[in-house]
């Protein structure tokens, strides 16, 4: 089969490798569509702590079962939607009910390397996080299961009962999924803050009431003031940070109204420190919280949303390219020319 391998940061190669064999309970899925994401780009630039180079990359995908191990829940020929990881159910985090923070999610337990003709799905993932894909759900939309599961987890941590307004900082694919889901969940006013007209246009198409162009305004203080002016001078009930920079985390707090909450979804580099106005947190009763990954409950909800066509996720795909042009796809992502790209392996890889 053809498989992408990151030899070292910035050096991507396509190689011919053996098609994997499934172990007991495992699946080998022929990839129909794999989507690019920000994690792929970060991994390409600087590597990944869980996957030492050389490593396969790609983890948002859907496909058709090509081989099934003994006792697997699916059979050859079944179309499926997949997320790349699943909790162990035994570690301290899982026993506490925070399965999204499972201590046993790592390279050996994940379905990783979807920029390839085939990908092996470990038993734990095959048992918990593979879903039969109905004919009404396209392979492209089904490939959104992983990022949407993460966003479902983030939204589940918000107090939507009191959220009459929400601000999403960052108009990349994850930020746009937050916009769409918040609107679907009934938040009356969703404001998207981001760069590039195409992304802000997408935010409006996905339900944003207003958009704020961070390139046009440029000054951080002016962006904060603009958001506050759009929310009666108070700030928003909920602010979701999807950029992953210290200054953006700081701005998220500044945009949050009294009694409101800031959700930090964008991951900052290890060791990052963020100055927070402690007086505001205390006297204005702010709630600051993080969000990461997903639980089985989140994956189930995300799958149901995709199956029912509840979110127009296809608007986030800028183009489709063959696997042989993966390097060009990464270059387009680096240049900021697109949101997500759909990578399609050969229809007959054997």
C-alpha cells in the first residue's frame, strides 16, 4: 500500500509498505477520505511527542472494512466512521469518569496514519469507537467524526442555559465547528473573531451572528473593545478560545462578562504562562476552564449529529486532492490558503 511517513520535521515521504494484518478484535480499514487538520500541520512542522519520527500521520478519516480480525464487530465490506482513540476504562482518569483524559491513550493504542491506503484500527478503538456508516452519510462528512467529537466535549463543559451570547476566538476548522454547534444548541448570538475573509464568510454560513476581522482591526485592545461593544459593553456569557496563544487566552478573559465563563480549547506550548486579572476572576465570579479530547458519550453525540445531517460540515472542506499530492496539501495549509483538505487514496490501492 501507499503510506505517508514523516521522516523528520518538514520532511514527508510516500512509501510502499505492507498492508497491515488485523489482530483479534481489530480492523483494517481501506481509507476513502482522510482530512487534514491543525495537528497534522503542527506535527509536520515540529514532530509529535506521542509519535517519534519516522511516523505515519493523519487521523481524521472514514472508509470501508478491508480485513477483520477474529471476534471483530464488523465484517469485510462494511462502511464505517472512526475516531482514532478510545479510553481503557481502567486507569485512574477513566475510573473517575473523565475518559477524555485516559492515561493509556498513546501511539500503540491509536488508529494513526490515515494518510495511507489502509489503516489498522486497534481492538479497543474497534470495540468502542467504530460506527456503521449509513449510505446517507458521505465518507467526507463521516471523516469529521474526530474533530466534531472534540468540539462536542468542549461545548458540553459550557453552561448553555445562561449563554445568551458566545464568542469564538479563532476561525479555523475547530473554531468554525464550535460556531456551528453553538448555533445548533440554541445560543442566540454567536460572534466569530478571526482572520481572512474566506474564514469569516464560512463562520457566517455556519451560523455566526457577527464576525470581527482581527486583521482589519489589528490591535488586540481594539478587538476586545469591538467584542464588548457587540455585547452591550458587558462582554459575552461564554468565550471559547481556539487559537492556542497566550495573548488569545488573555483576551478571552477580557471578553468575558461578569459571571461568565471562558473555555480554553486552543492548546498552548508547554511552559506557557498567561497573565490573568485575579481581581476580575474573584469579584466578577468568572469561570475559567479547559477542554481536551472526547469521551465515548461525546463521540456518540457527534456521530448522531453527522448521521442526521445536523451540521453543514462540508462547508469546511476547501478542496480534494489525491494522496500522491499530500505534500502539496501540506504546503497549502502552511500558506493559510484553505480550511481543511480532503485527501483521497487510490480507489483500488491493491
